[in-house]
């Protein structure tokens, strides 16, 4: 039997969150947290609406998933996020001891890899899932923003 | 005239926050944010109480200060924190473009310096203010915790 719950399936859900951010005028990044094929947190970037640099999609997803689980560690969880996490989010993921991080588009400027942020040794990383879709949504956002200003 | 509002004065306020964390059974770290000699945010570590790895003193202080200011950038602010910020908190401070970070005790294991986290180029760093007091509070916490277990 084919398992429909693969990384692409869940990344589509994260992309839906990114689209909600886009509609709100936020840099379009979405995230979800999954445990045993079940989505336990959904979030999108809200830095503009909340006037808060800490309101990245991943940070909210970590808080929300821990709240659902009743414990602060996400050892059996996977985070799906449309853009490569930054230093702050990778630092939070380090503390969470999350099992797996799957991201879509790379962030060559401020992504955790180019910045050298350390993840927890137990955390696996997969990248490039729906990368094109995530990148195009970002590009569309910045083009529309430029045209408005 | 002597200005009573020096780094030691404000670090004492951050230490008071760390003591509140201690009393709650949290790793005792406290933080405040100051703008023009005025305290606009006070916070302490709440990771255990909130079951949330993102609830470090600095993260709450950044959110709280931005909320007070009505904008997400802390360009004219100074953060006082009793312990050297971690990757996550330094990453958040990077986004905030804060003017100055003053910390007490160094964190040789997980502090942002040993982890290589980048701050904003405009951010100045001062360390070692009331270092002994901050370190001793941490040591006392871990000794008491070990004796309880």
C-alpha cells in the first residue's frame, strides 16, 4: 500500500500556511509540526501583524506543538517549513531536540546553514521539498511589495 | 554629577528577575530592556512553567519591549541579561537590531560566542557585569536541584 503521508503531502500543508501569510501581507513562510502522521501545529509568519521579530512561523509552531504535547521536547516530531530556518529558529529547534526538519526553499543569506547555527545532534534535515513552489511564492511577494511602494 | 543609571544599576534589576525565576524553580536567568535610562520590559526564564523551550528571558523581553514601543525594532535599546544569550536568543536579537547587549555570566557551553551566532553589525556587546552574582545564583540553583533529586 502506498503511504499518502509523505514529505510532499505535509509540505503542501505548510505551503497553505505560507499562502495565508501572503494574504496578510507577511513574508510568506508557513510551518507545521507532525507526529505519527498527525498535524499537531500549524502556523505562519506574523512578524508584521504582531510587531515582533520572534513571531516566525517555526517559533509559533514549536510553542504550539509543545502545548499540544504537554511537554517542551519535540523528540518524535517533524517540522515542515517552506523556507530554511534562520539562526533564531534553528536555535529554538536545537533546544526542542526535534527529530526531523524538512524545509522547502534555501535561504542563502540568512539560513541557519550559511550562518553556522548548530542543530541538536539527533535532528535529521531534509531540504528541497516543494522548493520551487515556496521560492515562487516568496518572489511573488517581493515583486508585489516593490510595486506597491 | 554622577549618573546612577549605569550598567551595574540595570544589571541589578535583571538579577532581581533571575531571582524570581529561581523561586519558581526555573533556571535563574533574568532580563530587562532599557531605553534612555527607562526600563520598558522585565522578564525571566519560564521554560518549565510554560513547557516551552522558546520562553527564555531574552525572548520575552524582546517581545515585551517591541509591544511597548509599538514597533518591532529595538535600535535604541539595551538588553541586560544575567547569562550570555544562546543561539536562539542571539538570533532574535540579530533581527531586532538592538543597540547594545550587556550580559553577566558567560555560557561556555551554549553561549552565542562559542556557538558562532552572528549579531547585527550595529549591536555592541558588554560582558561580565555582576558576573559573580549571576554565576553564583546559577550554581546555587543546580546544587539545590541535584539535592532534591
